[in-house]
C-alpha cells in the first residue's frame, strides 16, 4: 500500500509521512526496542502493513504480522517494523517479551 492509497486512512498516512520526515526511521534498524519505540512515538503500531509477513518467533511459533507492532501469541515477544522499512521482512525485529 503506497502513500495516498485509498485503503490507508488519512491519520495513518500522515503518521507515516511524519516517521519518514523525522530521522528516516529508527535510530538503529537492527535494534528491536528502537524500532518499537519509533513506531510508538509516531503512533502507528496498530497501522496495517501493506503486505502482512509470516514471522517465526524466537520461541518457534509462526504467526502473521499484520501491524507495525505485533506480539507473539505464544510467548508475548513484541516485534516491530517501521513504516518506511516494512516492505522488507528482514527489517522486522524483536524488542522483548511484553515490551
């Protein structure tokens, strides 16, 4: 889903633009906590990914990631990806259990 796509609400689109305009994304795209903090800072954690990704949690559970912030249903590990890097599955990083 690209910016301006009819399926994205205006609030989410504005937040993504805000994320891209600040410092690009998170300070460190390899640091799960920094990613989740950035997603929370711009309030898009519950925004829908353009393409949901299959995640294999550190506990072994497979689940679909539909939002920029998602929690493993088995162990509670929180995963995050910034809007500007969400098209690449490998950018999804763990932040910590119940982070």
